[in-house]
């Protein structure tokens, strides 16, 4: 018996709208985003900095700076992750360098 297509839509839609409020949520969404942008060949993934946006007032998003290795280079990327639904509204490569 086939599962209705609506079931899949609800499951995918619910996963895309997950709130990002804990450090574990931030790490999971950050890693998922970096793998989507750079592929599964990344290693040594680390969160370097996390700031709430805006700095004052009710929190709307997270500014997350991550580092990872890819093809022998250390990359630093800045992500803006919306708290209410986990959408990444900005991803910016900050630096690429040879590791020491």
C-alpha cells in the first residue's frame, strides 16, 4: 500500500521549519549547511563563534562562524541562521588558508 504523498510533504516541511535554539541545534544546522555548500568531504568541523542577532532586543537569528578543512585547506565561513525556522539567510566565506 503506497504512502500518500502528503505524508512526505508534511515530514519534509516539518523538518525544514525546526527551531534553532540550543547549541546542539546550531551545530547540526551549521554542519548541514556547510555539507550542502561544500560536499561531504569536509573534516575537522568546529564552531568558532556564535552571536545572537540582533545584539540587543529579542533574538531573531544566530551569527555562526565555523571552520573546517577541505582539500588540505582550512576554511572559515560565517552563517546567519534564523532561529524560528533554521533557514540560512546568509553564508559568506571569510578565509581560506593552508593549515599550520
